[in-house]
């Protein structure tokens, strides 16, 4: 996958990834839950914070659907935890 930045001067390639580097699904899910419940700001770690694919150095997500799913899942956490109380 190619990542580009679009400016008024043109389009520039900023990162190229063959989408073969990924955290194991269990690790990505555990990391995601830990980030959502920690209350700390997200820090780029080279992997999508939702699915675990590798991303450019300062990116949080590999795609906008992953960012949306992360936000939806995080918003659902307080509601799910209050049901059990």
C-alpha cells in the first residue's frame, strides 16, 4: 500500500508498505483494549492501533475505517462496563 500526502503543490509518496508486516491478531486486540482503557493519549508505534498492520512512522491508523472502528469500540466500552454494575 502506498501512503501519500496531498498538498497544494502536488501529491507526494510518504511511505510504501507491502502489507506483510502485522501484529498477531490476539496481540493487536490486547494492545487495543489496553490503549482504550488506559486513558492515555495514543502514541504512534509503527502499527495500526486497530488492526495491527504496519503504518508510516507517525501514523495511528492504516485506514479511515480502522480509525472509525477504534472510535466506535472505545465509545462502546463505558456503556458495556456500566451494564454489569
